[in-house]
C-alpha cells in the first residue's frame, strides 16, 4: 500500500492524471454539444 500511495502522491503523476481527467471532460462536452447547431430556437410569443 505504501508504494501505491507514494506513486499517487507524486506531483508529476498527479498533474498527468488531472490533465487526462480534464481532457476527458472537454472531450465529452465536445461530443455532446459539438454538433455545430448553435441556432437559437424560434420565439414562443410570436403573436404579440
């Protein structure tokens, strides 16, 4: 357990892991919202 804890608390490993984590989040957001259709919906109250 000591070797694993020492490995995970290494600043370089921590930086690499956080970078991969944030890149995964950005990648997921691009997949979800990257369709390129950023047009606003039509106005609901057009009769006014």
